[in-house]
C-alpha cells in the first residue's frame, strides 16, 4: 500500500501534461529536424533553458518570488493560449502551435517553480497552511474556467456559420481543444501566482546574492520569450533572398520549338518565414510562348514554412496578343504567432515568343 501511494504521489498533473507536450513536440521535431532548421535549433535552446532554470533555486524577494514577475508570467501564458487557439497551422508548413508549445512548456516550468507546485500537489505533500492557500485559487480558477468555456461555446454556436465551423473543428482535437485541457490543469496555479503576495526575505529564508547561473537563467528565459516576437516583427522588413537558374532543355528542342527549365527559390523572413518556389518548363515556337509544366494552380504553394501561414493572392498564367507568356504567383505570409504581421511575396515569369526572358523571378 505504501509503495502504491508513493507511485500515485509522483504522478502529478504537471508531469502527465509535460509528458504529453514532450511527445507531441518530439514527434514534430523528429519529423522535421532537417526540414525546419530554426525550429529545431529553438527546440534545443528551450530544452537547455528549462534545464538551467530547474537548476536555480527560487529565492524569496527576487525573480519568481515577486508578484509583478509572476503576474507577467501569467500574462505571457494567457497570451500564448489565446494565440494558440486562434492561430491556424500553415497548410504547407508549421503554424503557431509547435512554437507556442515550446514557449508554454517553459512558462509552465516557471509557473511551477513560482508557486512551488502547491496548486497541484497531492494532499499528502502539503501542510495545512499550503492547503488553505490553494483552496481559494481553485474556487476562483474553476469559476473563471466555467464562465470562459460556457461563454465561448455559446457565442461561437449562435454567432455565425464560420464560428460554428470553428467550434466543430475545435472539438476534433484542434488547438482550442488543447487549450481547454491546459486551462483545466494549470489555471489554479495561474490564479495562485497572480494572487500570492511577494515573498519577503527573512532570517529563515534569507535573500542570497544573485549567482551567475541565476543571471544566465534569467537571460535565457528573456531570449526564449522575446526571440519569436522579434523575428515575427522582422518578417515584413526582412530582405528577400532569391536563388535561381535557367537551363536550356536540349531534349525538348526541335526545329519548330525550344524549351527552358526555370527554377527559383525566394526565402522570406529570418527564422520565421517560408520559401516561395517556381519550378517549371516553358517553351516557345516563334509565334508564342507556352507552359509545358509547372505553371498551374496546383504549383502555387510555399514550402519550408516556419511560424507562418501562407495564402495565395494570385496564381495566374496568361498569354497576351503578341504571344508573350505571363505567369504571376503572389503569396501572403501571415505570422501564425501575431496574425496582424504579414509579408507579400511575388514570383513572376515573363517569356517572349522568341525565348527572351523578360522577367524572372
């Protein structure tokens, strides 16, 4: 019986949730470790940051022992959960959820240390003072949760057809579904962190000098939280980097027709962005230029998208009266973390009827 109770006491909500987050992010990481370069590096940095944070003791009177810091942490978690619920996955890449999962995993580790995990500790692990301390946050948390969940479902169901579709998709294990369970698990700790006053230092718990490791932990947490925002805000201003090649296709060349292979890759954004491609073969016969393959609606898509959701604005192929081929692919890359941040990228191919390349890409 004693061993069974010991095993139950180690199976806390945080550990179960952390295991699920690790599995979800782990599968995503293994699937895209070579394809999503920045995401893989950021995941490694988050893991190292969590290890460094866990090695630093929480001291009264500084950092996580202060109410403003804990309230700021609650604000970051709330913002992350809201953005995770509203931001879609990019159809050809990675949306907000994997990035926010990394940030939220770090924030939940900080939250546990800030509250000493009192909110979710088994009854056998807390004393009477700690038990009374967590009763009020639990009542407040689940009152807030019931009001938020009920209001969200009611408004989404009666507002519009789009909101009902969003609700239906959310119930099919979408990101709002995940947010629902994260709130169940962590909202009491968030309320406790918000309400608990500063922990003053005393003779029993003196304030110790800040160590190098503590300063390193604070710096790494700041970088982990601010770097995605900085890279997202830089998306509209980041210069486009384009590589291209045009190669004659001798096997397609004849007395009446000649062809060329066109390939271009335009990378937008630093870290968070996408690669916009053109890969096609176009030919000409002296009277007009025409597409052989690769300049169709199905060819208008980005790849390698990280932290962005792309939407096609224009994908058109026309031939004007003098036989010149015009192809335009314009895409909007919208940040999956801050949806109001976006960048438009245009790829063009203009080929004259005599094979002269007027514009590319």
